């Protein structure tokens, strides 16, 4: 699939054109005059509709038909980066089951730099070219439009006359979009087909393709390094744990400007503290944090960002078994702190603290961990925001700004000494659960915080609220969403701009 920026559609033979129409009733200003009236008429006849709803109208285009896909873009004043890629994705998703090969996308630049609008448009198209029904056997069950070329249209683009070059923006949009879809594929795979060993194999393929260095530590090596907290989770499974480390040396020299740590539980039964079986099948996506940080690292390498980055994915299963960790057991983490395991279903934090310690010992001065950590964050924030914790406040603000610039919503949550006191154990240094319902997301963050050194800048992203959609949305099918990939890439780019 090829992308091209144009300032006019004159002379182009297209199968479809995606047109954003705002709540005020007017189509995007760059819409060709012969399509603008049609798009606004379709929007009016369709009624107000929901945000991102799409309606298709077939009109003539020379000797062939042209699909005009009208997407409800909401209020013009609310248009931002996130809405930009969502509108485009909704338009392409409306073309599922079609035979469209060449399409135009009217690219709205309102409040957006042209480069940002181009990259987000490319991302939107790419996201919509993924479907979750990987194992359906019907010939039309997974039909996507056979797109060969996508024209991004804005009257502000001047690519045709050589006055502007948006190739870098297109390349970035493709890199980010493909990385998000890569993470979605991993998170969507059944647990029997995405074991820790298979994740490591996929990571090696990714590293070779993106130019990353990779190292996979086995259980014996992790044991020698003192990762008792991480390994306590894997004891009930016959599948060997895999501690995946990716490295990018963009600026050279010692240390790492950014460390990423992702929770990699390829299936979470809860262990001895067994989960309710009703939705246990969804716990195949409990490795979404690991998928996200590896995907982000691949983009950082493909874009050759000038910073040193280390990405760590501690992967394992959490199952009950004769050797499984029991509630009340005490283990020693890599940092040397002892951990009382109160609840074996609070296993993600046990994995994360050894990953965070490893990142710091490798010289990471900033660490961001990503995890489907708590159901409590869904109760607090619903399905539209990722929970953001960390310290110091300046770094938390930087991560949130990166989310805003990347088109992802992060919401800062409190983390004070009272919560740190809550995770202190009576017989060990810390405990992984406090046995109460309230403040669960904060308690999880406070536990991870216990592994963070005072001089380290740290952020914790709880994606349990945004990692999976339970129902179709106009711009995305149900299933894994791979949140935070865009945010982590933007954060890395910001840091790189300061270190170069």
C-alpha cells in the first residue's frame, strides 16, 4: 500500500473518497467542490448520528462509480490529533467488504501541523487495515479492501509542485501504524499460540527487521541475577519464562536515556488465587504491555531517534500447579527487597519490579512501565483514559504531554506516602496486595514504586482500561487496541530532541 500527498484530486481515478463533516454541517475545507455539496447533503440526510459514524453514498466518477464516505467528525473546535486518525480509521473501516483499491482521504489540518496531519492520516488508514478474526475460515469473514494507493488530500499540501516533502511524515505514520498493529496481533493470539517462547521468537524477528539488539534471558540466568519476584509467577507453569531485552543505541555512549518495561503475562489464570472463569479467556491479552513496549522500541529504531533506549519484556504464564507460588509465600526481588505474596492474581506487579530494577541497573535514568495491571483503573477511568502514575511531577507531565501530542488520553492519578505505607508488609519489606477494594490501581502503582530508585524519573501506565474493547467502535473493531505505543514513541522523540 502506497501513500501520497496531493493538493488536488483532478485527474485521479479513485474508488472512494473519505470526507470528514463537522457537526456544524460543513465538510472539511479541502474537500473538492464537486464532492463537498454531496458530502454535506449526505450528512444532513443521515441526521446528527454519533461521532465517527460513517455513511456511504455512491456517485459517478467518469465511467465508474465513486464511493463518498462521509464521517461525522464532531465539533470543529474539538478536532485534534486523536480525532484525526480516528476519523480516517472510521472511513476506511466503512470500506470493509468493498473492492476499493485507490482511495482519497480529505485530510483536515485544522489546529494541526501539516506533518502531524499526514502522519495521523497514515496511521488511521493502517489501523483500519487490521481485523481480529484471525482464525475464521469463511472466505469473506476477514475481507479488507485491497488498497493499493491512498491519496492524502489537503489544499495546503504542495507535494505536486515540489514545494513540500511529506515523505518523513508518511514514513513515521507507517512505522507507528504497523507497530500498533503488530502489538494488536500479539495481544489477540490465543495463549496456546502465544507462549513466552513464541513471544521471544516474534521479538527476535522484530529486532532483526527493525535493527534492534536483542537478548533473551532464560530462567537460570534470571535466577542467578536474583529475579525471585519475577520467577515466582512462572513456578506454576510448564512453559519456561522468557526475559526479553531490546536495545537501541541512537546517540551512542553509556547508559540509557529511556527504559521501557512491559508486563508480559501471556496467560493469567490468577494462579492459586484463581480468577472468576467468566472472562478468563480474555487474559490472553495480559501481555499487552510487553507487546506495546517492544512495538514502540521498533519504531524508535526504524526512525533512528538519537537516544539510547532499552525495552524489557518479562514474559511468563501465571498458572496454578504443584510448584506454584502460594498466598503467604515470601520471595526476594532483584532489588533485594523481600515481597510477601498475598494474592497470586496480583502477579503483574511482581514481574514489573524486577524489570524496573534491571532497567535501572543497565543505566536507564528514566523508566516507563506499561501494564494491564488492575481492574480498579477501569472503575476509576472507564474505557477512554489510561491511568498515569509516577514521579517526579515534571516527568509525569512530560509523559502526559507526549500522550496529548500522539493522540492518546492519559489521566494523572495520585500516589502519595500513605499508599506507599499501605504496601508495607508485617513480615517482609512489601506486600503485593492489601486485601481491600478501594484504591486498587494506586496500590498497584505504589508497589512498583518500591523498586524505583530516588534518582530515577518514572512513570507507570495502567492500560487495563484501554487495552481491550469489548464491542466494535466505528474506528476500531472489538479486541486489542495496543494503547501507549504512540505515546512512548513521542516521548522518545522528545527526549531525543533534547539529547542530540
